[in-house]
């Protein structure tokens, strides 16, 4: 993790759907080895009340599962 920590910011990935809904992936707190991934789905730019939120484990399958769930929550 110490090798990657400089790349682990709040803004890792953002997917904007055709209707304006957003799936966002970030690392919180940013640039901190003890941080965690956070995946949120936002409708209507309402960042205060996401329709989906998860903190998946630090492995690719958990992240993929959270991304799929976030996208499904916007369907």
C-alpha cells in the first residue's frame, strides 16, 4: 500500500450515465494507507443523499461487486 498511497485520492473513478446519474469511486481519507474505498451512486446531483453507498474490501472482486450494485441501484 505504501507504494500506491500517493495515487489514492478521493477522485479515482466517476461514471456519468446518460441521464446524469453518477457512480463515484474514491479513497477516504485521501492519501492515507489506512483509508478505504468508497463507492456511491448519486441521482440528481444529490451528493448528501446517495441512493447507494458501500465500502468494499481492498480486492478487485469486492470492488467489482460494489460497482455492479451501484449501477443496479440507478436502474
